[in-house]
């Protein structure tokens, strides 16, 4: 029997007019928050991730762990 780990994928929608970005896991040893920081500092389109939060993951197709980055800029309260 072979037990395989789940693949992580990160998703981010930069704004309401753009499509959601599907971002590959840059390093499985990083925490989801470290991945958020990585993309915020290395991808110009993702600089707003600096203040984003990481939502709880969802399981897709029984093998993909999907994390969504939620942008908190422009929200009140």
C-alpha cells in the first residue's frame, strides 16, 4: 500500500475584475502564512497579499489541499 501526501495549491483573486490565480506550492516545508508572504514579496500582482489572511483549506478531488488568500484591504470593521 502506498500512502501519498496531499498536494497544496494556493488561490488568490487580486480584485473583482480579474480571474482567480492558481499558485503552485513554492516549498512544501513552508507554512501557508509563509507561502502568502513569499508570493507577496516575489510577485508584483500579489503585493496586496502582505495584509491578506489565509482561509482554512478545502479538499479538492480527494488529493489537493486548496488554500484561499483573502485580501483584507478595503474592508471595514
